[in-house]
């Protein structure tokens, strides 16, 4: 202790810690998210080189031994006049279930199938976030899920007996809820990153936007190696999104922000089936 430091009569010279404290400190260190590189770059989950797809994670967790993640947030992302309810669902995976843009997670809803009495089967959902997650820690994933319901003309209401099991389970989930996950799966929709001048044509309706949101975040929102190369090149990412009306537009604020920043590299066209009138 230096001469100018105040003396504390309660100070202890011993640094002995009990076993539980050490174990807690170890767990905290092991589970801490990897930080972004200096300068705000996102590169701690990149391949070497970044465009090499040989190390993509596939089927890390399977149906018989799924990973148990936790719901971080669930929020409705469509307006009151949208046809149906669509939710943005963030799930924590502790960095133990990494994935790449264009892949899917499987979700196993609780309960049994009334038709055969067996546990509910897995449902696949395209991932809507980049590999870094929306919080950019590499420990979360985002799903874009529309609640599946069936309108009964006789009841003049939704028939609860015919609602989608997994979509309703996810849309009704609360922060802290457990969710069983499988995957990640898929190698078909990966971005061809070796050529930074590649043109990307993305066509989606409704929640089909999910994988393309992961693409756009990697390209234009996060400071990834491929994003930096792409925005300096001549490639154009062109998104066509079809929904029923303007209240059903998904993540529109994000697309508009990208358009402002990268008008030469990003293009957006909407098809609103119930807002637009056919020309004679």
C-alpha cells in the first residue's frame, strides 16, 4: 500500500476463497461471451479465411439429445391490421450452439402428439440473426415465427383444436422459459462469400424473410470481414418481400436504415397483395 492511500483497519491480507466461490468464478469466466474485436469489428466467430465453409457447424445437437436454451424475449412485430400475428423471438444458447447465416434451428415443443401419443416432433425454423446474434455476443439466436391458427367459419373464431403446436408455443413463451433445440442444420442457403462482388437476389413472403435478415445484418449492420469487403465492392443485395399489407411488413425499420447507408449495395422492393390495386 502506498503512503498516500487511506488506511483501512478492516482490510484483510488473506485472499483465500472457498470452493463454491472459485467454482462460481470459473463458470462465469467460461460462460462469458467473447468480446468484439477492437474498433467494434465482429470477427471472433469467423472462419479462416472468413469465406471458408469447411468448418460450418452442422447437427451439433440432435433430437434424442437436444440443447436446452432459454427465451430471452418474445415480441409481436406486426401492426393491428396485419393478417395474423408474427413474433420476433430471441433465444439464449450460451455460445454452445453456434450457427451460420442461412441455417435453421429445430424446436421441440413440449407435450405429446394426440394422434399417436408420442412426444411432439421437431419443427425447423430459419434463423433470422447473424451468427453473432442481435446482441452481437455470439450467445443468442433470433427466430421469426408466425402464429399458426385456423379460422372456423362455423364458430366464426379460431379453432383451438387446430392451432399450430410449435408456433403457438413459441409465440406464447416468456423470458426465462426453457426451449429444446436441435441443429443447426442446412448448407444450401449459405452466402457465397468468396466473391465480394456477388449479386444476391433474395425473394421472400412473410416469415420467409428470416434467413435474408441474417444475410443483411452480416452484410450491412455488423462490422464483419465480409460486410466490409462487400460494401467496398460492386455487388448488390436485392430484397423482394411480399406481405398482405403495410401492417404486416417485417423489420422495415432495419431495411430503411440500410437503404440510407448503402444505396449502391442494397435494393428493396415490396409486394403488398391487399394494399395494391391491379392496373387496367
